[in-house]
C-alpha cells in the first residue's frame, strides 16, 4: 500500500506538491511512482532560474527498467533542483516525500489556484482506480 | 510523471498470445510478492524486491530464476545429427561426448536469425534443444517442417520446469537439493555439459556470466526446489536482474540484439557460424558465404557511457560514418555503476562514439563485450577520459 501523506497535494501523473513557508513549493514523485519505477539510477533536475509552464517536462527519473519525464505541475520559476540526486538517485526510492524532493519552484501569479491539484483523498482514488 | 521509454521486452506481448501462459511456479512468485509482467506471452516475475539487489546476489553469492517459459524440445531419430547439421549454423559435428552442449543460431534462407538456442547431444539418436519463449511456436513449426525428410521426431517437453541457479555459490547450494550420487555427479560436470541425474537434467550453463546450473525437472518438483533454494539463502531473482546480468556478460537477447532481419556477423555471433567443413550445407549458408568473404558492413559492439545517463535500446549512435548506428540493448550496470549497451554500428566505427539521449549528445567508449565476467569488471582502464 503506497503512502499518501495528508499534508501534500498531488497530480494524476504521480507528482506531489508541498507549500513551503516562503510561498515557494517543493515538488517530487510519490511513493507509488517510485515503487512502480523500481531502483532509480539516474535523476536529472532543472536548474534554478528556469521558467516552466504547467505540464512542461522539467525533470527525468530513470530506473534500471525505464525512463520517465516529470512534468511541472504548476507554472513558475525554478528556485532549486535537489543537488543530492546526481550522486544519490536512490534517495528518491528511500525517502520520496523528504530527502528525495526533485525541485523547488516559485509559482507564477495565480498559477497555484489554476493548477487543479488533487487532495490526498482524490489522489488515493486515482491509485485505487489504477489498482495501486 | 509519465513513462518515456519502457523496456519494450517487458511491456509488449510478443506473438499473438491472448492470455499469458503461466509456469508451474506462478503462484509461488505471487506469494513471494513478485511484480509480474508479460514476457513473450508468459506471465513472468520481473522483480521480487529490488532489481539491483537481485543482480548483486547473483554476482556475489547465488540467485534462482524461473526459466520454465523457455522451450525444451527433444529430437529423436536415426538421422538426428545429420538433420541438426542442416538446421543449425553451428556444427553439431563438434559434439563428440554425450552431454556436451553447443550454442547456435538457427537461420532462415536469407541468413537472418530465427532464434538462438542451446543444443545438447544426449546420444546418437537423441538431442535436446532449448529455445526462446517468444519464438517457441514459430521455431517448432520451422523445425518440424524441416525434420520431416529426416524422419526426426520433435517433442515439446511441456511437462518440465526449468530453474537457473547462478552465482559463485550456486552449484554448491543447488547440489544440496540432490541425493549423494546425483550431487557428486552434478559438481563434477564440466562447463557447457548436461546430464540426466535421477529425475532431473542438470546442465552447467547459464545466462549471467557466472558459474551455475540450469536444471530441467518434472513440473511438480519446481516449487519444493525453489523453496529449498530460498532456505539455503539463494535469492529469488526476476527477469529484470536476468537482463542486467546478461548484458554485463555481453550476451545477446533475441528480439533486441538480433532477429530475422539481421545476420550473425552483424550481431556479434560470427563465432557461432561454422563454415568448415565446406560441404555442410546448413540453412542460410548460401546467404552468409559472401558476407563472410567480403566482411559485414555493420558490427555489434559494446558501449560504455562516459557521462551520467542511461543508454537504452533504439537510441541513435553517431559514429562519424554515414548512417550511424543504433543501440540494441542498454541499461545501467549495477556492477560497474555506469551505463553500458550493445549497439549495431558501421564496421568502420572507431574507439569513441556519441549517443543521442533526449536531444543531447553524450560520449561513449567502444569496447569488446563482455563487460563483466565472474563478478569482475573487464573494462580496459580509460586512457584519455575527458
């Protein structure tokens, strides 16, 4: 059973979003996503300063089996990519909601409200429908 | 997050199987928590816990794989050796001692690879062949068609399960499942030799680059044997680890690295084509002779990525020559902790190439496979790392 922490918001494509105290957001992939991918061996995160549109591919996570794109759930400007993941991609498997965050982003004006993010209960329904 | 590339051999059904077939170990795989995938029309375990953990278990100790999806064919008849000398590109005339095995391609008339297989010489009227899961129906039809004029009888041994036990501790562990006589006979087996020992056919073969056995056994023995191996500390391993192990060992995967549209000389398999004696007129010979004489336009090489990233099948390889090449199998190597691949490239390709990954060109070194043998890296030291 995949973990779905109650204090986060989610996307249908298995990203999670945490709102930080300074108004920026932290983004990663869910426990379900890391489990489906298996052992991660390569993670590419965006550089600070890059402006992204909602649904723009902005990170890549690769396991032994497959490569996947991670999409920006919200439009905005990247403030940081997790520097730890270049050398230790397996951190995403071990701690997907903590040390394994992928990027931080400053949402564009109104972008957070427009993003249509899912509540934990709504994301759980997505998982149930997928049989996960 | 959306999948960009899935390893196609795990996610696509080959052939026209509508309902995936199950091996005698299917329920045990489920009980052990395996993630199941379709492979060549069979419902098979891709991993139990961690694909990398299973990989290391085989390199460092021992692991067991369910390979019951592979086809076991018994060929019997007075002219079975002559038949196989016509059917196969390698020459079973080399098999002089009963039990000895030979790796060979089976070719069509154009020299394309229909399958790669292992054939065992059991006695003068009985040979046994092990073929790939995804090709077994096609193989069987082809073999039966050509066997008719030799009066060779072909039997598919669907009554057997097959376990591969691989790793430096594999033979010693597997021998503990056998009686005293069978155990000492099994441990005395030379490489690439198989014998019937009691109820089991035990062969010192594999697909990982490690020592070990492949054991064919009555289906009813498979579950107790697997549990017995687990109890001895042998790790359950899925097809995911099997793929990274075989690629490190520089072994081809049928359907990825060669198929009906490629010939052995451009697939790293020229060494398996026996052109001597010249009078042996095997299927595909006429098409291969000019290639052997003039040289193949393309070759299969090993690649080692020099930068961070993962090489994958179908990525473009830039070699400087017109046309370039393509990766046929690629992965992250858990033993070498970097990405490796097999690629089909122009014969003139030198020692360095570039691979296009998501629009970027990354440098890779060209090496001769295998990458790893018996747990050790075989990579030459990098001379001029950028």
